[in-house]
C-alpha cells in the first residue's frame, strides 16, 4: 500500500506564502531600479518615435542620404520601421520584441535597421502601397517593410489588426522567412508567392498614380453606397481592419450631399467609446467592437476635423448637442494640445499590465472615491447620476469607458460639473503629448479651429484662434516652410505648404486679413517643385532622398483628414473664386493655373479614387466643391460682418468678404451680399435673402 502524502502544516504554508509575498514585494520595489541598456546612437534623436529605440540593443539608424549606400556596402536587406509615437502596436513591439536580446542579435547580423518618425517625415507613412494599403490589412501608424539595398520593397512584416500581437519567437521566425526571400531575390529566383505579390501590388499602385486614366467624372451614387455600407450606426464610425474609426471626411461628404445616414451615425459616435466626454475630444480609433484595450489615441488633426464637422452638423440639423460637442472638442485642442511651438500632433494614454488606461478607465473603486456614498459604501446620488449619464457600469466592467447615454443631456449643467470633477482627478500629463512644432499639424488644426468658430458664430473662440494664426510665422522662411520648427528651411513635404495655406485662407475668410490671403497665394506658388503632369507629389520632384525609395507619390487616401490632392483642389478652387483675375505683379500666383491643375487632378485620378472606395472621402468632398458653383460675397464697409453672418447660416458654401484683391468688380457695387451661381452674379441681398438663395446641399448628379 502506497503511503498517502501528508499535507504541509498551516505554519509551513503560512511561512511559504509570506516568503513569496516578501519576494514579490522586493521584486516590485527594485524593478524601477534595474538599469536600462546603455543608450545607443538614437539617444540624441529629436523625433519621439525614433528616440523610443534609444535603449534597445538593436543597431538602429536614422534615415539619411547615405542609408542605401551603407546597406549596399554591407549587402544587407533594410528593415524600415515607420511609426507614429502614439501607435499602441508600435509601443508593444518596442517593449516586447525589439528589446529582446535574441531578436536584436538577428536584426544586427542580418539586417540594416532604420527607424522613421511619421511626424518628422509624414510622406513616409504613405510611401509604399499608397492605394492598396487598406486592402492588405495594415494601419499607417506603424509599418515594418523589408527593402532591398536599392530601396525596393519586397515584403510587409506587420499586418496590423486590432487584436494582433507580435512575440519574440514569432518575430525571429518572420525574420528568417524574410531573409530567405531576400536570398531568393538576390539570385533572381523570386518565386515566393507573397514577395512577388507585394511587388506586383506596389508596381500596380505606382503605375496607377504615375499614369492615371483620364475619366469623365466620378460615380457619386456608387460612392454613396460604399460609404453608407461602411458606417455602423450601432457603434458610430467606420468598421475596418478590426478597428472602429471616426470618419470626419466620410461624414462630411454625406452631410454635404444631404444623406441623413450621416446624422444617425454621428449620433451614435457621441454615445460610443470614441468620444471622450470627460476631457473632450475624440479618439481616432478603438478596437472593434467593444473598445476593450483602453489605449485609444487622440490625433489633433482628426479632432480638428471632428470639431468642424460637429459645427456643420449643429447648423444643418439645428441640434444643440452637436454645438456642445464642437465646443468641447475645440476647447480640448486649445487647452490640451497647444504649445508655444504649435499644436501637438497627438496624445496617448499610458497603460497597466491589464491594458487599462488610468486616464480613461473608471472602475467601481475610482467612482466611489470621486463621488463617495454613505460610509464609503456604494455610490452617492451624484455618482449614480454620473454612472447613468455616462453609461458606465463599473460593477460589471472594471474598464468602464465614459460614454453618453440617452440621459446625458437632460441636465447638462450638472453633468459638466461632474465631468470637471472627474477630469481633475486625472489631469493630463505633459509627457502624454507628442509631436509639437510641425508645420502641417499646426496649419491643419489652426485652419479647422477658425472654420469651427466661424460656423458657430462664436466671436470669443474666433478671437482665441488669433495667436495660432500668428504662430504660423515661426515655420516660414524666405524660401519656403520648415516642416519641424527646429529643422532647417528645406521644403520636404507638400502637406506643410498646403496646411499653412489652408490656415491662411481660413483666416482671410473669417477676418478679411489681406496679408493672410497673400501668404496663401505665395504658399501655393511654392508648390511648383512638387508638380508633375499627373498631380502634386508629397515630396519634391527633385528630392534626391525620396526618389530611390519610391516615396514621391500622389496622395489620395484621406478618410480621417484631407489628402494633399484633396486639399490642393479645394484651396485652388477657393483662390480662383476669390481672385478670378489676378495681377501677378501684386498677387503671388496665377489662380487660373492652380484651378486648371486641380480639375486635371480630379479627372486624372477619379478612377483611382473610385478604386480606393470610402477612404477617398476627402477626394470626393473636393469634387463636390468643384463641380457645383454657388458661393457668395459680402461687399461694403461691413463686408466681413456680412460674410460671417451668412457663413454661420449656410456653412456648407464658400462665403467670403470682398476686400482688397477679392472680387474687385463687386466692390464697385452697392453694399450687401452678392450670390454667384454658375458665373451669374445676383444681388445685393440681405443676409436673410442670401440664405434663401444659396443651396445648402451639393448636387451629386453632375460630372466634373
């Protein structure tokens, strides 16, 4: 008979547990004291994403004109990692994969590793597969490409989905496969299905952009179905690649075209986890469908687009909710995202090991601490009110995300006080903000804030934007624009010029400031080195660094914000309507040349935009703006006041003051508002008469 083992005594168990607990406490206490690896060559790098690799043993290199030459000299394939500082997948990969010794050893021996910050070099976010990146399943916030030493892409390493993880063993296996593919390419076999597929897709994309097909117009009805089919009113936003995303350009397109579906989806977005009622602003995306990992990030340009969208919806629908949302998003950008060097690019939340954000997660304990109940048990009446109004059930969900319920707006004054108390418990940490001092970010946000305040008719908020208009000057040089404030004066990205011109034009429309109008014209003229017969490139056509990498492409994809192409079209058509007969001795550019280029771009790339689908929403918005000619001008001593009053009533149309160079022919007429439809001028009208004369909705039954 076998002997039955005796159970350990209570004293033994107690001592064992006590020792293990003490050991755990020691480990936790010294964890922060364990020294990080010595800083590598990236320790002095300015870009946030590049500097994230400073304490890794991977031998990272920054992008430079010598990168390709050095890779060729060492006969190594290039691992190109392009990311944004707030990418959760990027932070996970840095922390769990690149920091692992075996992964670093493989990379250092078999690859030439390069890190690129997407804020510092935004054109690299769209360099490879500029049209097909959505269909291949990766998000632009973090990319890993395998390139030959000549700069040709032959593999995509990270196909990012919301639930994807990348562990060190998986990474090593993946690198081994990539290295094998590179060896097959070097002897011209290249029979691997994925590598040849990637090359074929890239070749097709670049060919489509480089040799666009001239089309008679855009199929708006087909695009309507594509966008509406993607929007999920239940959760608000667009469903794509495992993510739920806000869709400002798609919503704006539907709003301009009179589609009621856009309003129902916007209503859903307000009660989803994508809007932050506590601190204001929207998250760019969250994991679908439950928004579980609370590491959702706020991108300032997306928030600026959403503020403007909410303002448009407030006027079009008359809903006070949209106005409230526009104001909170506007104030979030002013209070949390502004700095002396321009707007921050974005912010991200820290997270604990359970993947909860301390900033946006409110469990039962946290709520009871903020709104304590009787004797500390349960919640107070105020706590229950907040719980219902913000649709939180912390008893069941320790990751409770604050979301608007149907009762949220019943007592908005009380809710405002409660949310202010919650925000005070978790103030925004300065180190959660990334990417200050970039021309494209600052110009884009400034432009939309001016537009938002103007549409809302909010003179106080409009006045608050003036310092940001003045900040545009820190990016200007005698010959162009700095992309980053501390960089040199070389123009590297078309988006910088377009964003600055956008802000300058918005300033003119709202204030009648002639220097801003002249600045907009000069910035558009500085785009000449980016011009080709097929459209405007993201990088300069003669940029020696961009050429070998194939990163000079026409940008069309733009669901969350306008692409370079869409913005160029809108700004060019605005300028030609403001200054149809420019004297180039006084005005910096030929507006007719700009308009001709814009229409050519729309026609040439309409087939590509149709192929992209809903992600080309900004392109279709610009097409609407171009294909329907109905706008108005305020004339006389009160031209600015008249124009702003009308813009507040009809925000979907171009309404401008006729001052200085703008419609000098109208300035010879009687004061009032003049409406221009299909080139025919009528007026003068009062504001009420002009409101009735201007259509709100754009027609989608017209070709270009």
